[in-house]
C-alpha cells in the first residue's frame, strides 16, 4: 500500500470520527441545528469517500461535502417548516 493511500485512509477515518462526535453532541441542539449538523456530517463522509475513491484533495473534498451537506440540511429544515 502506498504512503499516499495510507494517509488518505487515516484522514478519512479522522473525518468520520469527527462526524460521529458531531452526531453525539446533537442532543442539545434545536431541530434546525440538528438538521444542519446532520447534513454536514453526511456531506463530510461523502466528500471523504469521494476523495478516496475518485482522487482529489481530501481536505478540499471533505470541506466542500460538509458545506453542501449543511446547506442541504438547512434547506430541508426550511421546507419542513412550511
């Protein structure tokens, strides 16, 4: 296994652990905050997986995934409120 692949796997594991920590801290959040955080966590995982499977910068893909996921969570929350 190349050092680059090993580093990607380690970084992806860290991203997933941080996402899990975000889920466990969601107990004290409002419904909107919970939906945004859930979207961000899912986006983080998808971004990390996309980096590992398709290449590209892990940090960039993870951050973009988190941002898109958070926006999706907020949009979902707004739609549910109507």
